[in-house]
């Protein structure tokens, strides 16, 4: 029986961002809280809560979007310390959570408890508080780490039985099982395996094996096999991280094309960078599901950034700078699931899109191909951020659950990259103003946008005053928005700041 130990650095998204625990802060991803400070927890905020619910419990809660790349960079020194002082091989489940084969290391250190103590001591030298858990599977060990518990060998199914179905990370399956009267992993494990496969399919069967305390692919203390590796050679050695990241994206696409030809996907991938001075850097990344080509490219880019920030990419001797070779070695291969095919041909539609975007980014730069990421906001230009294709949303303006004063539908047809200067005049030809109470100085009569001729105003609504970020020094934004319709049939979204008018967007 294999044994797995997991080390969990508590609240890692907050630790990596250096957020003080006495401030009410939560890190969010996909509309939910993924970590929160002690001050936020004291007010009832919990991990997994929807943002709206969390803000309802603590209105002054400050929200930060998750930064996986930054978390990876901050986590690398701890991984290096573990490898140097405690264990030779480990796998990153995600930044802040790492798994390692426990049997050999426990024998070396005198048991699982001394091994866990060594890991916690190594983390404490960097000022990082950790909890450890051990069990017969990675899934169970990760849950045990939340309780700082070493589950005795052979008792993993009993340990898992009392957990709710939410820990499986499959909301649709959990919802269906609850409607069938099954609420715990123990109840799910009691179902016949063949009936689960027939009713819920391969993914449901995989979840059922987790509930039984079994695992398709355990941790392996041996180095990854090179049988299906892909590599990219740099001649001369590449010293620019951005250029290496471009090559990494193309390398990930090659890896998945090679796996697709044999009908396989991987659940673990080892990243290797062979340096010009002869050193080899390696890191294994594991994933609870299956790693797509974009997910692999993301992890490779994060890892390169982490190695650069920690100084691992620095040459051992002058004149031997740069990365000579990048390698990806897939492990834990399983049959590929079905995918939506393109309208014509056999390629999967999402794969074709990803490959085309990767080629364009390699030609024109990482930010040449972007996608729209909705981030919340009140004005139309505030609600969308352009994110490089394949990346997570970058940290920036925090999301909020309820945006009081948000511009209602219908939304403008065209939002200008930068507001256009405008003049909104009354009947006497004087520039309109808005008082501190949100009242216009007179009825609008004429409008000019971008230096164009004055056009009669035939309809208007507003103004709606807005006072944002008043609690942050130097970031306060006070303005008033209004909508106008001009005689030429066009409808404008305007705002005034101080005594100057601007056109934000055009409705038609």
C-alpha cells in the first residue's frame, strides 16, 4: 500500500500577497472566496463562499483577485528548502499545496511523525506556517492536511466516509447525489461500482474510487520516464524569459498533439530546464483533473518565472548564461475523454482555437492575442479587462459582489478606448455643471463630441453622481454620468469630472 504526505501552507494566496492577517481581506476566484484573513473569518467569511454572501457578512471586506503566477513564484523557495533538507522528490498540486511519497522518506527519518515534523521545521525557517497530512491517497492526504492529521494505514475509507460530497470538486455530481438522498462520501462509496459507471459515466466512476479511498495514479518516487517527452533546443542559449515562455506554449501544444495521436491525456507533467552551464532544473506538477495544453503552458511559464525570481536561472559561471533546452515529460497517462468536434474535420474546436492563438502569440508577442475577462465595475469601460489568451485574469481593480450605481442595460454598442472630450451646453451657450447634490445647472440643449459641430439635444437622463474609492488615498474618483440623445439620432453616455465633460460610449 502506498502512502502519501501532503504539506499545506495555510492561506497561501494571502501569504504570497503579504496581506496582514488583522485586515479584512479575501482572495477570490471564479466568483468565490478561496482564502480570507483571520479578521474576515471572525466576521463569518469562509472559504468557498460566494462573493455576494461574503460582502453581505462584512461590507468593508476588501477583495483581491487570485494571482496564480505570483503564488507560484513565492512558493518556489519553500519547495527548494524541502528538496534540500527533507525529501528528494515531490509534486506540486497547486501553489501552497505539495505532495510527496511518504514511505521511503518516513523510513529514512524514523516514521511519518518525524517526517511531518521535519517538513514543518523546514517551512518555519522561512517564516511559513504549515500543516501536514498523510493517508493512502493524495486526495485523502490533502483533506487530512486541513486537520493536521496522519491517517493510519488502511483506514483511509473510514476517514473519508464522514466528509460531504462537496470535497470531490464536482458540483453537478454532488447536487445530483444529494437529490438522490446521498450526502456523504461514505454513502457514495456504498453504491455498486458498475451502477455508478452506468449512471454517472467515467468521471463519476473516478469520483467513486476517490470516495472508496483508491487512486488511479499514486505518487511515484522515481524520476519521470522520458518515453513521451517533447523538447525545444535553444541555439544559442536563451537568456530572455519572454522568448522562453513563447517556446513553452508551443512545446505544450506539441506535447498534446503527440498525446492526442495516441488517444491519451496526462494528469502530471514534469518541467525541465537544462541550462547552458550544465545544470538541470526540474519540477513536477500534478492536477486533480487532466491538464490541457493551455494549463501545461501556464504551469511552465509560472515555473520559469519562479526560477528566475529565486535566482535558479542565474549561471554558475560567467559566459554560461541562458536556457539551452526546455523539456516536458508527461506522466500518469489515461485515455482521453470525448471532445466537441469542429464543424468540418476531426479536430476539436477548442484545440484549433488554442493552437491558432499560440502561433499568433509566438509571432507577435504574448499580449498579441487577448480575451475579454469580466471583472465587475460601474462604467462600461470598467467591467472588462483584456487578458492574454491562456492566462488567468491579472490582479488589478478588485471585484465586488454588488455594484451600486452600475450602469443598467441596454449597454453601449461602442466603448471608446479613451473618453472623448465633449461640450454640453445650455440654451444660452454656457457649459453645464453638476452640483454636489447631483443637480444640473440647466437643461442640456447642445452637444459637441471630439470637436465636432454642436448638435441639438432632444432627450436626456441623469445625472447619476458617483464617488468611488474614497477610502484609498490618491485613488478617489468623483464624477457624474448622464445619457443624451442628439438630433442626428445618436445616443451618448457622458460623464463630467470637475468642470470637464467626456463621452465614454456611444449607444447607436
